[in-house]
């Protein structure tokens, strides 16, 4: 897998995780999710996705 494909998939996972965290936060607390928490959710989602893609690339 090319590096730009890994990057694209990782960015997509980050956006989906941030969006999902924002929706869940809004449902739970009825206020917008602070941006630093959305960024943290996206960043934490990116780590396993990047490692999974790296592991798939080795096989």
C-alpha cells in the first residue's frame, strides 16, 4: 500500500472518530464537544489504524 493511501485512510478514520465522538457527546450532555477532545478522539483513533495498515503492508 502506498504511503498516500495509508495517510488518506488514517485521516478518514480520524474524521469519522471525531464526528462520532461529537455526536455521542451531544447526545450525552446536550452541549458541543470541546475541540481539544475531538482532536484527542481522532488522534487516538489514528494510532491503531496506522499500525493496522502497517501490519497489513508487511504481509
